[in-house]
């Protein structure tokens, strides 16, 4: 008996995948490892690669600079603005490290303005998020239990009021400037909430019914993230084609499900963004409090910008607090996986810091946390000596197609980072060719393996690789390889393989000044 066909699965997203998980790098790995001893020969090799007929309508931008001598080994349209995709995360890394430092830990607090009397907190308890993107992940799965235990040790045995899950620390929309609406239900474009949990992702499992004609069932993990469900996916006869469709409109918490799934097929798994991470975090804390013997008499409710809690927070007492891993650890997790929530939350954390520390007087026009972050970025780039027109970054992830940067500016940023005290840590935080992160499956068994440390960047028609490599002669190089406006032919190598091939040429370069 032949197996049942795999049903088609559709999530109604544009396919903008900034995580850059290139799956076909075999062509790069097969590139002849030619011994190149002169810069002229290296230039000839790169020119031959990027001038292939399949790139006739595409745009390449490349800059390669020696960190040892400062000389430029190769440049092609290095002063032209290009879409960076997730390589823009390097700008966020530089900003967060220069502003907050490698050891900074993001707090999450329990606040109250009321007193505790005979074990009873007479008023609301506020769960106040300040941007930690790691709550509910493997390293902090017990975050709610920790807060509940601290509250218990403070003598609280009952909360006679609501539990308010407050994510208003970040002001402005929960999506980055320029993010596409069609992506906002997807796991890679989750809300950038100051009170995030489980990476703001809900896992949905769709299981066919036992007989044709019956609706399939949908389950949600975490269960507190269950959405109102509209429509149904109908179970059809086994060994018939399936067509599963899930859709959630931006800003809506209703999930539309429609289509068909064959009977006797395995459950199908999907990942979508959480509509309201703060509310889910509040529900998880309420359960942890109940488990510790601290019932909450009121409701769990979320407080979001533009609701204003400034007066409450300014006079509240901190009853419990947990802290995130150090910033460098968060960066490493975010850069290795190209995890957008981590980098956007770090970007916004800088903006919140900038707003809190910059002296202002009189009536100040409203600016979102993201706008404060952009201001801080512009100040940093001016300090580095980077002209404003060479790096136009409006958010922290590279998801926006409005982000533009020149290859030369990318390499200038890499040069700056390589001169900082944390340079070695940051280099190791980048994906390593053939070893880990988004480069784990690429450039294996070549001179680039365990040598190229670089940030990948990929979305529709955009393919980039930016980072460091040591040449065969032992020279440390910083490079930016950016390919825009390109869709690889069906019978040709992947765009990632073409970009990797150039990185491999640099790893094999034997020349030196």
C-alpha cells in the first residue's frame, strides 16, 4: 500500500526569510580550490564568478579589506546601497554592545504600589517586561516559578486584585519599520514585545479526524495561546491530496483554518506568531503563583502602548526580579540562528535606554522607542566615521526592505568591531562555516570550514554574507558579499552557493602584502 500523499501547507506569508538558512551549498563546496597568490588573480577569479550570464539582471556589491594592513583587496560596486537582509543584525550588535555592554542583563519585574498586609497584597500585581527575549526558552523555562518563589518569600499569600501583564516599556508598534504585513503571522516576524515569552511563537498541531467528512482538530502549545478559530479543515479520504490553509490577519487574534487533510496522515505542525505575548506571559505567571499557593483574585489583563503606566511604574515597589542572560549570550543565540526577536528587542532596549538617559526639557514631541534606537545608531555611526548616506537602517533585524547599506560600510563596521575589547567574543558569536548556526551545512571540507565567521542574510531576491575569514597566507580579512535582485535558475546552483564560492576564494587566497 503506497503512503498517503503529503498535504499542501499554506501559511499565506510572503516568504521573506531573513534567517538565511541556505540549503544547497554543494556548488560552493565543489569549487576548485585554486592557489591564488596575487590580488590581480583573486580579482580575476571573483570577476569571473559574478559576471556569469545568470547574473545579467542581478546586482553584486563586494568589499574585501585586510584587517592587518588596511588595504582593499577587492571592491565591486562597494559604494552602492544594497539590501542587507539579516546582515543588518551586525549593526544592532554593534549598537547594543557599545551602549549596554557585553554583561548587561535585562530585568523582568513584579511591581506593586500597594502594601502587603497579613500576607495579602491589596491591589494589582504588575508583571513588567523590559525586553528580555529569552523568557520561556530552555535557559529560563522556570522564569514564572522564580518570580512566584520570590513573591512568596516576600510574604505574599494572596493577590487581591488583577495581574497586569505590562509590555508598555517599548513605545510604538510591535513590528519593525518596513516589515511586510504578509509576514506578521509568521514565526520569523513575531511581535517585538517588551514582555516576550517562548520567543513569541505558538506551535499548532493539526490532526486529521478518524473518518472522512469530519473536521480536523487543532491544538495549541502553549495552551494559553489558543486563538479563536474560524472555519475548519475537513478530513478527506486517505490517499487523496490535501490542502491545509492557515491565516491570521495582522492585528487580529482570530485564526482562519480551511481546506482538507487526508485521513490516516500524521499530524501536521505549524509555527505562527503570538498575537499577544504579554497576555500569555501573564497567564503563565498566574498559574505559577497558584502552584506556589498565591491565588490571584482578579483577572489577567495586558497593558500595551499607547496605554500609559508611567505614573504607576514611577511609584511602584519592586517585589521580585529576574534577569536575562548577559547581552553577549543573547547576541550569540540571536546571530547564530538569525533570530529576529532577539535582535529587534536588543535594538529597542537601546532606544529605551537612550530615552531614559538623554536629558530633555520642555515639551518633547513623541518618538517611538524604535526612533530613539535609530537616533542612537546614527550617533554611533558618526563616531565610527561612517557617512549617514552609506547605512540606512530603521529597525534591528534586516526584515525591512527599506534597510540599505553599502558593502564598504559593512566592512567599515566589521573593522570597528574587530578593534573592540569584545572582538573575539563577537567573532565566535557569528555562524561558523561547516560548524554551527546558519552556516552549519555550508563550505564543509574546504579551506573555509571553521574559518569563515559570518552573518548570513537572505530573503526573496537578496543573498548576502558578511564577516571575517583568514586567508591561506594567514591574513585576517573582513568582507561583505551582497547579491541583490537575483532569483537563481531552477537548473542552476543556489544563490547561497554562489555567494559561498566567493568566500571560499578568499579562504584560499595565498597572497599577502
